[in-house]
């Protein structure tokens, strides 16, 4: 079945540690996105990529990094520079350019202890 | 600036109809999208409007008025499984979705 797989689903990390969230899709989509969701707030865009080996910062990129070496994969690293990393992280993809119809993974819930 | 306004929470009865309103201000506009998100899960796409008017999709319909910066999602014949948050998200001039905080819909038997 085609879809987007995020891992891990739950992750605990100590302050000062970097952590990488995995996002893999087999939908053959060109565009991939990372969002952060906090209680009572709308989704906020961290990074997005329209094509392999290219990505752009979203509204809240500070303290995060990404790579897009393969079409299928768009991992997100939450670095120790991110001041408030505890959140629900959502990866999404879209098969059409300039569209708002996104397909989401199940999400990764990161808690910093 | 960009702003999305939708009610925080609504309650409705199983079998009834509910309308969830959304007003928006964005830098440019390329359509308005509605998503459903069950608690602890990812959002799933419901519908979108690019032109003014009503789009019907089974029990769900969405309406858009671009001149008023207004949209609504209409849910008919409510079922318990419709208990979820509904996210309004216009697509701005850069083709990026601007997300509202969502309306939590509670369905009572």
C-alpha cells in the first residue's frame, strides 16, 4: 500500500541531544513537508522540499535541519539549538505542484525530558 | 499579516447538521482547504474550494466567499465518528497552506 511512514512514533530525548525523525514515502511524490503542531495552534511549517537535493526553510526553521538525498526520504533533525522541541511532528507529501492537498504520515511525538 | 479564525469548539447531536465557520486573511489566495484530524492522529484531506460557491462531497459540503474571506464546512447526518478537529487552511500566494488552530467538534448521542 502506498503511503507515508514516520518513525519513531514516540521519542524521548534529554536536553542537549540531537534527534532525527524519519519520513519515507512510496507515493512517488515530488514535494515533501515537515510541520510542527502544538496544542491550541495551527500547524507550522518547518521545512519543505519540492525536488530532490533542494529544500527551503519554512516559518520556524531555526533549530532544525533536513536533507533530501532521495525522492522517497525527507528526514528531520531536531538539534539542541531548538529551544522548545517538545511537540507533535508531522511529515506530509503532495503529488502536484502548487496544491494544498497533502498526504500526512502518522506523526512523531517528541518529548524532551 | 495572515490570520485564520475558527471557533475553538462546537457540540452537536448525532444525526443533526453542523456548520463550522472560518474567516481568513492571507497574502494572496489560491484556494481554501479543509482537513479532519482525529485526536492524536494526522490530518486527512476533506475538501477544497477555489471558486466561490458550494462544493458537495457526500455528507460533507464546503462553501467559499472570496470577497468576504469566508468559508464554512457543513456536516450532515452527523455520526459519532465525526468527532474530531476540523482544520481550515487557505493556500497563500506562495502556495503554502496557512493553518487555523482547528475547531474541535464533539458529537453527543
